[in-house]
C-alpha cells in the first residue's frame, strides 16, 4: 500500500495481519484472496477512514457528552442515547474527500464486475473480536443487495453507527473502555448473485471428526442458512477423497432472493416443486469441499466458511467464499487421544479382544 | 437384545420335511431331551451365517462347515488360546447354519490365558512372513496329494499285475481308502486354512476399529484402501487371461480365438493356424493351477471352476482381445492404486493430531499390511484350487456309485452326508467283491428323491438372522467380522422383504463398496457363464463375484452384488478400476432385471432403480 494510513483499500491489499486497519472480516477476505481463494472482489473503509469520518462530522465530543454520566445498567436511558447517536451518525454527511474515495472505489468495483452500479453487500468489520459488544455489532450489520453510490454511503453510515448500539455502549462502559478508542471498518463487497449458498465446516460439528467436511445449503443467499431460518440440505463429504458420504435433502420452504423491482434482498417462499430438490449439485459439492480443504490447509486449522454459488457465472468459476473463520468449538478443545499410550500392535489387539466389540 | 428361542424356531417344522435332521450331523441339532445342553443353547447367541451360506446346505457340502467348526475353534481355544473366547459352536435349522462364539466367562481365567496367547499368537505375528512361506509349502504339498489321488472304478477282474506284483490289495479296498484320503485331505486343508486366518482377522479388525475411533465418519472402504495395492495371487488368473489375449494378438491367432463362444470350436480353429499350437500350449500352461479358480465362492459343489467350463475364461480372453484391438490398456493400474493408497494414508495420518495416536496407527497399519496377503491368498489355495479339484474327485466317486446303481445321477451324491457315502461305498465294494447287488440300490434313490423335495422347501424358508440371547459384546474376531457384515445386511435386507412386491421396489441399500456415482443399464448375471452377455458400459448385477469374474470388470461401469462386504472381491476390484460398487444388497439379483436403468452410489451404498 502506498499510503501508510489509507482511508479506503481493496481487499487484496490486506491480509490476516490487517485487523487493526480493516477489522476481522475484511482482513480475512484479503487473506483468502491472497491465498488464491475465489472471493467476490471488494474494498473496505478502513479504521482510519472511520476516524476521519468521525472527525469530519465532528461528533465525537457530542457523542461523549450524550453518554456522560449514564449508568451502564440503565438500559432504557442507554437505548435512548443510542438512538440519538445513531441518528446523528446516519444523518451527517460524509466529507467530500471520503465520499469521493468511496464512490470512486465503488465505481471501479462496478467496472471490475462489468455491472453498472454493481449490487454489493455492506458489512461492518470489527477490529476487536475479543470485545463482545463490537463483535455483536459486527454480526448485526449486514446489508445485502445495496446498489448505487448514495445507497452505499447510507449503509456505510449505518454500519458505523452500529458501534453505538445500546448493548455495545453498555459493554464498553462496564469495561471502562473509552468510546473514542473503538474503531470499525466497513466492507463493501460485490454480491454473488447466489443461486445457492450456505455454510461449510472443515470438521464434523457433532463429533469433531477432522476427516470430513460438512456442508449446509439452501437456495438463494446464505442468510437463510446462517440464521437457521430453514433446515438446509446437509452433506457430509470425505475430506481426503472428496466423495459425498451422506446427503440429506430437506424440505426448504424459504429462501432469500432479490426483489428485482425493489432491488433488495427479501425472504420468499421456495416454489413447491423445488422445495425437496437438492439445492447444490454434486460437482459443486466436490469443488466446494476442495476449496474448504485448501482454506483449512492455508490456515492450518479447521474452518467455518460461508460460501455462495453465483448463477450468472459458468461452472468452474462460480463458487465463491464469502467468509472464513477458525472453527472454535472442537478445535479449541483438547482432543482426547484414541489410545491412552501407544503400544505394539500385539498389545493393542489383546486389549481390544478382551474389551470386545459391542453388539449393535 | 433378545431374539426368538432357537428351539421354538426349530419346532415349527416345515410340513413335508419331518425327519430332515438325518441329513446333517446329529450334534448340529438344537435339543430338548438334554436339559443341560438345552439350557446352554437357550442362553447362547446364535446368528445365521448368511454371508457364507446364502442357501441351505446340501448334506455333503456340510463337510466344510464341519471342517471350519473344528479348525477355527481349535486354533482359538487349544492352540493360541484367544483370552476371552473359546471356539465357535455350530447348529443348523432347516439346512441353514447358525454359529455362536463361546465366551470365557471367568475373568481370572481370561487373565490366565493372556500369557499363552501373547506367546503363541505373538510368535505368529512376529514371524508372519517366514511362517506364511512354510504354509504355502504345506498347502501346495496337500494339493499335490489331492491331485495325485486316484479314484478308480471297480473292475470285473483285477489286472494281472495285482497277481504278478503280489499287490495283495484290491480296487475295492483302494476305493474305500482313497475316499477316506480324499476326505482327510479336505479336512487337513481346512486345518491350514485357519492357521493364520483368525490372527489375520484380528489384526485387520482392530486396525479398522482404531481408525474409526480416530475418524468416526471414515468409510470402511477408505480404511481398506490403505492396505490396497499389495500383490496378491487372486489377480493371477485374470493376469493369465490378459497374457493369453496379448499372445493371441502377437501370434496372429486373435481372430480365431475371438471367433466363437464355444471353446471346442475355438480350439479346432486355432489348431489349424501356423502359430496356433504355440498359443494352445500357452493356454494349457496357464490352466494349471490358475484355471482352478471357482466361478463362485468355492464353498459349494455347484461352484464350477474355469477348468470345468473353459468357455468362461475364453470369454474373458475375448474381452481383452477386443480391448487390445481398440487400443485400450488392459493392465491393472497397480501404480495408480499404490499412489492413491499412499496419498490417502498420508492425508489421514496428517489429520491425526496426537503423537500416541499416530504411533498406534502406524503400528496397526503395519500389522494389517503384513497379514493382508494371507487373508486374501488363502482363498485361492483353499476355496478355489483345492476345492475345485476336490469337487471333481468327489464326482469320480459319485460316478462309481452311479455305475453300481446307488444313485441315479452323479449330482445326486451331494444329497448324502459324507459318512453315508462311506457306508454306501462299503455296501458297493462288499457287494462287488461278493458278486451280489448292494442293498443301497433299493434304499438310496428314494431317500435322495425325498431329500431333494426337502431342500426345495428349505430354500423357500427365510432364516431368522439371530436366535437366542445376545451378549453385550462379542470378543471372537471371526464372529466380529462376520456379524458386522451380517447384522447390517440383514437389517437392510429385511426392509426389502417387508416391501413385498419386488416390482415396486425402487431403492436398495448395501455396503458402500467403492466410491462414485454412475447411472446406467443393468445386466443381471447369475453365474459366470452369463458375463459374456455383458455389453460395454453396463452395470453388473450379480449374486457375488469372484476372481474368475475379473474380465467382466473391463466392460462395466459399476457393480452391484447380493452378498459381500467392503473386503469382497467386487469391492476391491472396483476400487482398483475406480468405478462405483454397492455390495451386500441381499436381493439385487431378484429385484433388478436386465435392462433397468440404475443409479449406483458407491459412496453411500444406495441403488436407485429408475426403470
């Protein structure tokens, strides 16, 4: 990067060490892109950009004033303050310099995508994953199918304002963390026009088996799977050989798609005749699992991955990774060894014979 | 788990079969007159060995069941002393064999058996390769003895040499003696069969077991893949056919070889060609021993060998000639198989995060690889080579019984127990010596007719998968392997039986034998004879396959079998060819008809009939 403190930067310019600059989500996308993983292109308003915004808007002192003397346990008052602050942030114009930078990047993204006013997902990307308030905000704020500069600006502000939800404020107050020191980044990423999307674990979420990849999928955007709104199709893939070991096709009633008139993401009913149809084809499952395997290899640990399959692109280049983070439930648990102490084959056979095999 | 009481199952005699018990050894019966034995039988767990015996046993064919009853139990209990288990007991209901491992119930006794087992089994594991080499020598000597055994007809007048050489023995005595020798060689061969087998199974089972502990979702086929690519002689017969195909092309006799389905006609045509004699000599050379390969499992007299039916290997040679002409390689992809084995093993190893687990895995994998060749190779020596020769020697005995009017057809001999045959031979030789008519000419033919009817009724009966009281754990290696396969299969098969009308079934379940999914047209081949009808790209549906079916795999794109587990021939060969297999489906050959469209998923073990 030419500028040591860029206000805006492309995903490919950052990597896993860029969390202070672009937050966890965006830095992870940069890391993936640089590892050769197919990720929809995009850019981030950096934490410097955020600081610049707050400075230009000149609201930090106002914000502090509103929060001064509040009790972190008085949620009603905090919510009131939160509403005022968020309205303030969302209504203040972004400085021309910042607006120009974001608009220019958005234009370039549209050119790169060969789509005028390319639809994007706007997401907050928190810098302090260990701050539950911050990560809370980060999880909350995802805006799908945002089109046009004005709308992008608007949703960037909404992401920024998510730093001041009642719960985030309360948490910082309780922890004695100064509000002016928190920072947030916002990612603006080309939307995959997903026919199918979902999540993938490179470890079995129920038994911790590292030799499988588990994929959940539904039609449309991945939100229906992530939020748990539908029972998705479920596949267990052998990580070593990449063949499908189990497949469960569910009755999928709801999917998120684009309302073409309104140009926004909406929940719709899946047409009856498609509800019980497998939402991802076998070849895609194999390719996706292969990608999951590469990502795990890159990070050196089991991963939790969001993905989408773009309906506008041909097979072989249409599967995208939207998010990848380390799996924590099993990976952080010390794995109980299958054997107490390694013995000779003979000793193992004798002790196993004596233990016997349960009838099932 | 509680299953039906054995004695209740037996008591419900199929009408018209009353008295069937006399067709089998008396100790195979569940009893009610001996309270102590009755109690033991009721409290034990018996399961139907459907993997080995898909059909009721002919009285004579019971010989191999008795042979392994003795052999397995003695090695377990009297030779190696497997700590927690004695032998495996056998019973029979309506011609179906039930087996039951006999546990050592006293903990102290189990403990006292451990040092013996460690010493004795340890000796075998440690010296496996050297002992296996010895085994091969013993086995080949036994087979040689069998091949040299002469079953001669009884002459009206003994040859003059009997007088001149002062032999002092008659052909009548020789017949009795040679029949005894024949039977004893069979029993001996099965002694050897189990010398290594249970130790091999134990190494195998616990390697699988450990790997499944590490990776709960690992398919069994992937575990077996880690032991694939090791040279085993079961491929040899097929390799011989490939060589003969290459040679036919090289010598320019391929058109004549491929010109007719009938071996006699082909032979006549090839003989006329300038280099025909050279090819025929190579063919004859390949036959011994490699065409002593059974077209079935070899367990039953109905399983004929390539040598018995030369049209079958001929059709294999013809398939390969076709491939060579089309410029397709017919060599087994051994290098690719080994590379894939090594890749898979390395990737799974890399997923083991714990040092102790890694060491244990390596130990057990090494042991499984050591035992693998025996676990495969014994089949060729015993079930294929020995048995194929043995059944034909028995047919020579039967021919003599037929000559003397004891049985109507040679193939009637299988309806007699082997001790009944001995009695019948005594009847024959004494009557022959004396110059009178054997008593059996009057008694055996109607008895055999009756037995044929009984067997027919037995075939209609469906044997309950298990009877008696199940223990919590099974500790006998052979039983673990067998029950593991049997239990799951029987559950899947039962669901098909419940479905009733086979024409309405659209889904079949079996073991995921070899991964991948294909769709294609079914070709049902009930015997090796049928495989010559296979067309390129069809899906083979067979009761089971054996090495003698190998040429079929060059034509098909998937395989489905009724019987077998992930270590069955069909599964192993399909993995080598990289095509899907679903094995042990129970009913495929009954449900699926030639020409039906199938979707075979060898990764999940599902077959969909799209019709």
